[in-house]
């Protein structure tokens, strides 16, 4: 996957050299480039902000540097025709924005894309993108965005090119997003119902959640299936050695070696935890996914399973 990040604080992204994200970069699974928005300014002060029209506190990011940054990282020649009125990508691109043909099986952009993401060799004479070159998906972190979820992480992990625009202050002039939306998919995304100083931390979070879903990044891909949020449930608590620690014992069932009982216990714990901690997730559970034993476990924990068809 190719990722470009534009920010006035490129130093924020040094942690992406570490740990499994760092390894994904070293392996080439993640091809990340961080760009300083100020390199697209043209005045001596390298100005990126100004006062808001209509008044009010704070500053707004000016459109010009953003426009030039997006033009450089998602060149117009690669996104011919703009989006159709129904908001779908131009002809030949699937609605999810993935290129239908020619995308390498590992999801990487085809050869010929320059590492800095600027115009690749091999543009067709008519200026159209070569087959298989996916449009970038522009992501703009904002407290006013769509909530970031594990489902969105999976969706983003299926993209071949993400472009993040990190706003600061009171945000980016809306026309930058409106103009970008005429030629690429734009999603404003929120980490949660609180306000950060800017989008940088949100990008770190989103990139970590997405990178661990890329093929080959996690040693044991099975763990993706069991973790919290994988099936609309929180995960059961986990334990390791020693069996007793400061007077607290690992539950006997986990030491029993009885895989059936262990799986049942974990499911019961996951259900009870979800009902207790996340009533919103509990209410959204598909009733048909809860069998009689699930319902009995919830009953014992003092919760009423959502009504509906009971799975066998
Ligand atoms: N920028 C400021 N606050 C944010 C939030 N909650 N999520 C994403 N980006 C933000």
C-alpha cells in the first residue's frame, strides 16, 4: 500500500519507523512518504493559515498550499474526468475505487510509480492514467468526520493509495475538500468525540490500525479473527504465566486444556463484557448470531439478549 501524509509537523511521524509499522515499511508492504505542507508555500514566512471569514476565534488553513500539495501527490493527469454526479469514480474504476485491472495481487500500484508518488512514467499519450493505477483516497482527520471504526480500517486496508491531509488550527478551508472531491474520493474521519490539536495523532492511529490488517504484517493472521471488534464483540480477558500472581489466579478453565470449555468461557466473557461496557455494540448485535448458550450466558450475567430469531 502506498501512503502519503501532508502535515506542517512531519516530525510527528517518526514513530512510524518503529515496531511492526516500521517493519512493514522496511519490507515494502507499506510505502510511506511524509511531506511538509510548507514546501508548497511561496512566501518568505511560509504561511499556511489566516483568519476565518465571518469572524470567530482561531485560524484556518489557507487553500493554496493544500491545492498545490494535492495537485503534486494526486496529479490531475491521474484522475481524468473527475467524479460522476453520483459520486462514483470515473469510468473503469470500481465503486470502491480499486482499479479493476492490472493491480498487482499484493495490492501494490503497478511498476512505474515513482517512489515520491509524483507523476509516474508511462502516462498514456492522452494523459490518462495507465490501466490499473488506482486513484488515491483522500482522508482528512477532523472531529466533524465519520467515526473511524475497525470496519473502516478494513475498508482502507483494501485501498492501494491513501493520502492523508492533516489540518491544524480550526481546520482546512472547505474549498480544498470540495475541489478534491471533484476528482477523488474524500473522507473526513474522526477518531472520536473529542478535539485534538490537529490530525497528526489521528493519522498515526489510523495507519497503525490499517497496517496491521495488510497481508503479511501480522505473524498470526488468526489473531485478527479473535480480537475485539472482529465480530461486534469485545474480546475476553487474556492471561499468561504465572498461574497465580499477587493472590490473583488465572481462571481454572483456561488451565484445563479443554478447548471446548475454553472457547465457551471466552465467548461468555466476550458477551458479558460487551453488554456491560458497550451497550451500543450489544444493542447492535445480530440476534441471529446468538444461540441458546449465548442467551443463557447473558441471562446469567444479568442481561437480556436482543429479541429475535434464535440461532441453533
Ligand atoms: N482533529 C481534531 N480532532 C480530531 C478528532 N477527534 N479526530 C480526528 N481528527 C481530529
